[in-house]
C-alpha cells in the first residue's frame, strides 16, 4: 500500500509531460520509442522525460490492469469502515496484507476508510468482511456496497 508524504509539493508539468503520462496510463508497457512517436518528440527526449517523471515520483509502479472476472474474482464490493479514533495506524498494514483488499483509502466523512474488496464469490466476500474486517480490533462498523459492474472510464 503506497502512502503519500503530506509535505510533498506538486511537480510542475507541461503539456508534453501530461501527454507522456496519458500515453503510459493508457498502456504502461508502451515502449519509449512508441511514446516518443505518439507525443511527437525524439526518443531521447521521451526517455529523459520519463526518467525525470519517475525520479520525481510522478510516475511510479508500472502495473498491469487485471480483468477481475477473467481472473476468477467474480464478486466485488466497496467496504467502508468506521474506526476507533486511534486505530488507523495499527490497521493500515493489516488491511494491506489481506489479499482480497485491492485498494485502501483513508477518507473524511461518515466513515474513516474505504476498501475495494474483490473475491471469488459472495461466500468468499462474506468471509473477508465478517471473519477478517469486522473482527479487527479498532473496527467499529462496516458498510458494504456491492459492485454490479466495473466501468472502464479511461
């Protein structure tokens, strides 16, 4: 689970940087040569910019997007957690260690944490929520929102 340093200043980005980011967001396996062609800059320029964006932390972790259904994860839900006031730091690592938890966000509002949980089926999803999440010390309440369909907006 990645965390952000609250004191980090945003990195200034120009139009070329934004185009490179857009290309790599669309296809993280895209070669530097292909990025350069798509953005209309030289390969050396693209390589230098990608290196700078990586070193400055704008780009991190080049990952594959997995189709959860094809990967056998047929049940997904957003689960919100209400926590005891001092429980977040203790629970952060525990939540990130649950294989079915695919995203963890500390949020403000009526609850403290929102999770994206993906499971083989609803029985497995119930096991994660009841046996793992609700049994954690510091978790006061959970609420589950089933996902009927994931929509790719990019």
